[in-house]
C-alpha cells in the first residue's frame, strides 16, 4: 500500500512540475519544440485533433459537422463537449487565448 501511495505522490509531483514548465514557456516555438520532444507524433496529432474540436464546439457546430470537418469521432467530440461544459475549466481558459 505504501508503494502505491508513493507512486501516486510521484505522479502528482511530476504533473505539477510539467504544468509549471508549460506555464513558464512564453513562446509558441518553445512550446512546439517541447511538445515535439515530450510526445510521440501520434500523441501530438491526438492533442491537436482534440483542440481543433474546442473552437468549433464554442461556435455551436454540431457533433456530426465537427466529425465531418475534423475526422474526430463523434464519441470524442462528445467527451470534449462534456469537458468544455463541466470540466476543470482548461478548455475555457485556453479559448480565451485562441486567435
């Protein structure tokens, strides 16, 4: 049990460190380079696909329309919509910086 708590604690600290590093990067090129080093190409593609859904949901596009435009599954669009409406507020905060 103690080992599981320790692993959970390490994971929380690693996440906290990651969020601090992301917040400290002030240049889009730095963030892009960091993501390229941190993630696989498939992970970056998945993140970009998810993000492409957010502004479309905010504009009021239907799930089906978003799927047709982005190729993101309707199920994933629905999950993103639930997070946008009732999640932690990250998508809403990011939308404030969307150009």
